[in-house]
C-alpha cells in the first residue's frame, strides 16, 4: 500500500507519446497522475476534457500531467479525438499530456487502484478514479480515490497543490487550515519554538486555549504572501 511521503518507483511506461520512466517524465516538476476507468466512457471523457481545458492551470503551477488506464495505445489514440472534440481542442492541435497503457495491470497493482467491483467484459478489475500528486523529489504528497460513477474535483486537487507548494516553500514550518485558499490565513507548526516564531513570522497570533497549550498559531495571509513572493 502506497503512503504519503513514499518515493514512487521508477516504473517503465508505455504511452501515447512513447516509452519512458516515471522519474524521467516528472523530473524536477510537480506531477499529477490520474488513473481512470476506461476509454470511451462519459465521465472519463468529461474528466480528461476538463484537464485539457485546465492545462494552463497546471502549467502555471509547474505541474506535469500523466493519465492512465488499462486500454491499448491504439484505443487511446482514437479516444483522444473524442476528448479533443468535447474539450474544444482543434483536431490538428497537439494533445497536451501522455496517456499510459497499462494492459497487464502491473502499474495499477503497484498503485493499488483496481476497483473491487468495477470489471471489464472479461471480469478483470478496472482502475478506480485515482489521483496522485508527486513533489519534485518524487515523493507522494496526495492520494485521492473516487468510485466509477463519481467525477473527481480538479479544483480541490489544484487547491491542494497550491497548499503543498506553499508549505514546501516554508520547509513545512507553515500549515494550511481547513478549506485554505491563497487568500486565507495560515497556521504555524507547533514544532517551532516561540522565540523562533517571532523571528520568522512576527505577525503571528497565538490563541490562548483552556488546555494551556499554544498550538493554535495563526499567521496573517499578508505576511505569508509577502514572504512567499520573495
């Protein structure tokens, strides 16, 4: 079972743009790997069409996308034309990201994404709607699983990547609260001594709690954004 913080294996991939390894493709970039159920299905087509429309959102964040299912390269190539149609991408335009063919399910088994009840015509399990976010050091930072009949929320994935990039910038001294957005105040790690907080984040407010503990340390979004932009 893969875990948050684990380094993803450098698996060899067969894709619509050729063969390469996971590390080679995502090298020095943030990565978004999306597993989906099958080609030529409505929700999967809608999801990948949305990723095409949101490709600029990924580029602006330094994210490389990789999609994957158990269909063949030939099937992917034909399906891409449908995705282009739904997304508004012109026929002659290049599709913005590779799609992996995992015909033997070996990558799906490694990622542990095979659905227990969603089967193909031969009774073999298909992948669920899984999403993995990788940091530039190839560690897994986010794992999302959705069932076959529910489309995923890419806005939430982008929000989480924004939060991850922010906390990485501050070496995880900074945490983000529930529902965080770039216009929201942040929290300071309870591992940082009080005297260091005053040096690093002088605009921090520490809430006095009945427990007497000082873990609710709120830092102004203004200070965070100012330091983040440096």
